[in-house]
């Protein structure tokens, strides 16, 4: 079957920055909904017309991937507002931020704790890969038609490209 919109594809990949540093490697196939909310537009466009067994090498500029880094999404907050067990790498949902935090911090974003000081905490709502040009080698492992439920949800629930992933070993505060 050829990749068209909508369908479901199972992909593996190797993701690197432009210096060749490995950022992510997916050895086991994960399914993504094509024509929905699972994949970046440039990746979907590149996959069209290919079938199982195809391999593609793509270069994505930040604006085609996770956006430019926005310094306005970095906030310095009082350490005393957060639980003692707070650690670097933890992810906090914006609506779960202490109400005493900066009111300019959007509530609909996820924040990563990037630094902890005795008196302050740095939280960053940028995607961890924001501002980075990416090189991705993708292999199409399988292609199939989407079920009625998948067509309705427009997602396979695999959030790598849409939801900010937790830092390795990190946890999420709700």
C-alpha cells in the first residue's frame, strides 16, 4: 500500500542534529496517523507515495520542526513555590504551575525544569528541540488503512512530534 492521506504508517528513525549528534533513535516501529496530528507537515509531505520498505533522509529547519527558540518562554520563579522533590528535567503542565508564578507564563504549555538554584527555579516552555535544525533518517516499516476510530481521532496517540517529551528519567508534575 502507498502512503496517502489518511492512513497509518509504522516508522523507525534516527534523528540527529546538523553536527551529527544523535538526538533520538527509534528501533521498534511506532504507528503514526498520516493526515492528522501525529507527524510534522514536512515529514508527512515527504512520505506521500512511498510504501513499506522505503527509506528517506530529510533535513528540517527549526521552523519546519519544533520552531525557533523563544526566550520569552523561559521564566525564573521562586524556589519556595515548588515541592522539595523538584528535579531538573521534570515536566510541569502549565495549568499546574503555582498560582504565584509569573502570570505571563502561558497555562496551555508544558514547562521543563532546566535549572534549580537555592532561591530560584528556571522553567522553559520551549520544546527541547526548539531552535535546532534536524536530520532524520526514516524507514517505512508498514502502511495500512485507518480504522473508523482512527479516522475520527486523527491520531495514534504517539506524541513524539506534538507533545513535549519528558526528559530522560524525568517525571511530570500534574
